[in-house]
């Protein structure tokens, strides 16, 4: 019995791999081949014996390696932003910020006392600005 229906979409796997290397999404790859996303998923299962997601992970790894190579070249040329970013990403370096508080040595009671005094001053200053204390 003859097969009926639409002809099977032909996937050029070399092009497919290049699109994965560029980190194109499933919908972008489907648009490139002028087909439905489900068609791409089915073709991966049929031709590559893997889900799209699994195949994509391995195929897109090449793109990550290329990007890393270009970043390293930029860093080697002394690009300060790239040197800092690569240090943070690959070496675990980070910006350190230390904050010292003048109240760090005070007890809770002292902090409450100071806060109450400060609020009292703000509240009384607010009353004098509005003329609320004038009779």
C-alpha cells in the first residue's frame, strides 16, 4: 500500500548542527526548515535516536567552546572587562564589599534607645514645620 500524506521534511543535519552551534531555539530551527517544531522533534528521534533536547545539548556545545575561545582571545589582548568577567566565571573571583556600621558594637538596648531618640527628634521637627505645636 502506498504511503499517503505530505512528503517528509528533509533536514540538512549539517545546517541543523550549525543552527545549534549558534544556540538557535527549537522554534527558530523549525522556522529555518519551514516546518513545525514537532517535525523537528520527530526527525531527531527518527534520525539521531535522541530527543531534540539531548541532541541540541551536544550540538550546541561546539558554540559554547567557540564563544569561550573568543572570550579568552579578548582577555589575552588585555580587554579589562573580559579579564574581570572571565576571572569571576572561571576562577570564582568576586567583587568584595565590606560595610562597617558605626552601631555594630552597640547592644540591642543601646540601638533601641538611639532609634527612639532619633524618631522623637524627627517627630518633633515635623510638628514644628507644620505649625501643629503653635496655639
